């Protein structure tokens, strides 16, 4: 998990982006995107979600409230140092960027990627685990390329952490929450997302109140598109979006 330590990349344009990873992974998952944005002058903070980047047992004490509290804390740190702060992330991290935008109207812009409002049935995240099961084994075997280098997750995952994501999705699905978002938004989700219901991006796009909003829906790339071959187009469009603001 040392490879999932939080990372801050100093930029040159006085603007900061907070990137948050997906549940059960870690900050390293967002490093390729972070380095790309940093090359264009942005300071980037790859933050760990609450209960992540340490020991699996910490997830037993991590719920939705802790995920939100950690995201709020990290945002406050950046806000104290930078006048212009953006937020984004993958999956659960993207959901947290939506939550921050709803609760903090001063947030300048968001880039939620593969952010679920519902999960595809039959995945390890959506499995109905028996009460007696405490862990789910998710092997790191078979990972190659960027997935092996950056998608470093726990192999023994406390299944209770999945409840935190469900509770976060429930908050976003409540009437009036996404509608509070008025900041510019660039929403990304591949059509073949195997984890987040692929209609999530369109629903988010339709519900937020932002006048400046756009959506990128490539046919391929999967859920972890920030590590897939399609990532560079996502990054390029993200820089284009940020620069336009």
C-alpha cells in the first residue's frame, strides 16, 4: 500500500485539481491523469479515500460519512492554498466530486469519471454477500501494463466497504442533490463500463444545473478508463475543459 501513498504535484499556473480514486484501490490509480494535468501547469493532489492506503482492517471503520469527511478535509486543504480548485475522480472518487460540487458552490469545476448512480448487477461490488462473510478475495493476478503499475488494490477486501458506496449513491440519487450543482462539469463514462451502470453519465448530465456542462462517452475504455488505451483522449479533453474555464 506504500505505492498508494497520496501524491501532490506542484504546478505552475496557480490552479489545483483534486483527484480521487475508486473504492478498494488507492491514489496511484489517478497518477497517469495527474501527471498529464500537471504537464499542462496544474497542481494536482491525488488523495486517498478514507480507510484506504493503509490496512484493509481500516475499512471496517469506514462508512459513507467518513468518505465524505475525508474528501471535505482534503478539499479544504487545497482551498486554503489555491484560489482556483477543481475536483474529479474515478468511480467513487467521481461521486465524491459530485457531492463536493453540490455542497460547495465555490468549486470551480468537476470531472467525474465512471461515476455510478447504480451498479451493474453481478460484479464483486454488487454481490449480495452473506452476513458471515467478512472479506472478498480479489487477486492482482493477470494485471499488465498500467493496470499492474497503478491499479493497486487490496487482495482481501472487507465487504462492508461496499455499503459506503451504496450509501453515497443513495445521497446523490436523492431529489435535489445533483440539481444543486451549478459549476462547470465534464462528465466521462465509457459505454462498455462493466461496473457503473452505463446510463449513469447521462442521468448525471441531465440532472445537474450547470450551464457549462459536457459529456464524453467513448464506446470502449471500460470502468477504469483512466488506465485504458482510451485514457489519453480523456486526459486531453479534461485539459481542454479546464483551460476553457
